[in-house]
């Protein structure tokens, strides 16, 4: 089974989950799939309550809370100020407290490399999706370049599911596709090439790519084929 096929199967399991225990099981499956040391999803809901799932050791979680590392953690501080994914090397580790924290984290097996996706939801909800590993810079750069888009997708999939667990959460309207996104997905489903779709809709291939990526994100799809399949299964397009 290919990586994409395995990802799709795990994402489907996440989509069907209805307990926090399932989220923990899913994140362990993803960590194993990518063969890295750790994968973590942590969120603060609109009421200020915190939740999490992941693969850090109990001893590190206890140490983190005991030392109140939340107040100095460069990942939390740096990502709260950002909207885009960030490699840990780009964060500010210059203070003595941050360096001590980093040394201890490595000793507890967190890893010397990390990549975190900050995610913001409705009513002040904030989350971090993180992967970490022990390896050299070149190996990590290759990993993040190869799997960046997949990791962002997984992070947002966890966040979408996490929102369902918020108490007193107001139901959201489903994110529908725009007319142009529907047209693009429909023609692709009919077997048109991207060039043929662009010509049929009288738009450039660059503009078409924007529509496809927007639809893919709304559908939580890994690629265009996955997006078309999800759009059809949800009745958003009819072929």
C-alpha cells in the first residue's frame, strides 16, 4: 500500500472517530507511518480548556508541567505569533532559559529537530500540530520538504475533529465549493486534463490550480484525485 493510500485510510479513521482515545490511536498510527520520534496535537478551546494527544513520554509531559515550561517554550511563543508552519531552527532559542529547556527536552527524547503547524479556529481556539525527530539538518530538511503539505493537511484534520469535542459548540455550516471549484472538479472527474479544463472554462492553468487547491483544502483531501472522490461522495459534484 502506498503512503498516500495509508494516509487516506488513517484520515478516514480520524474522520469517523468520536472519542479522544481514538485521536490518540490515530496520531500513533501517523507517527509510525512517517517513522519519526514524535507527533503531537495540542489545542486550547474557546473556553480556555486544554487537550492533547501525542507520543511524548509521560515523564516529559510531567516535567514540562512541573517546570511550567509553557511560559518559556520557544515553540509555543513563536508559533502563537505566526500563522504559517515553522521549522524549530527558525525560532528564537537565544535566551539561557530556552537553551536549558532545549537541552532537557532532547534528554527526554523529544528530538533535536521539529516542525510545528499553528492552527487557529473559531472563538479564540488555538492549536499546535508538531512532529519532532532526532537526525541531522540535511535529513530533516529533506523530510519537511517532502512531507510539508501532508503534515499541514493532517494537522488541520486533527483540528477539525477536535472542534467537535468542544462543549456547547455551535454547529458550523459545511464548507461548500464555489461555482468555479465545482466546475473544475466536475470536469476533472469526467477525465479532462488540466489543460482541457482550463480551456473549457476560459481560464489560465495557474487560475485553475488555485481553484483546485482551494477545493482540496475545503475537502481535506491529500491530492486532486482524493478531492474529486470526496466531492463526488458528498454529492458536491455530479458526473
